[in-house]
């Protein structure tokens, strides 16, 4: 076997092995990214639910505060009309 044939064969083997290894590593990376995407989606859904809960709490507190304010205004109007 000539030197050029050995070099060509060696290059082909190295190229093939590196290609297979590269594809394998890329697949592992892609699988990991998909898995992380699922976890990110779950976290995003949890944050969304928490934000919705907080928004509902704030709306309820605003409603209560407005009712108390209306009551205070009605009491003040009643006090000023007595004088």
C-alpha cells in the first residue's frame, strides 16, 4: 500500500469517525434542549398561574377598598348634612 493510499485511508477514517461523533453530540445537545424546553414551559405556566392569582387578589382588594371608600364618603356626607 502506498503512502498516499495510507494517508487517504487515514483521512477518510478520521473524517468518518469525527462526523459520526459530531452527529451523536448534536443529537444529545438537541435532546437536552428539548428537555429543557419542557421544563421552561412548565415554569412559564406556573408563573402565569401565579400572576393570574395575584391579579385576581389585587382586583378583589381593589373592589374591597373601593367599597370601603364609598362607605366612608357616604358617612362623611351624612355627617356634614347633620350640621
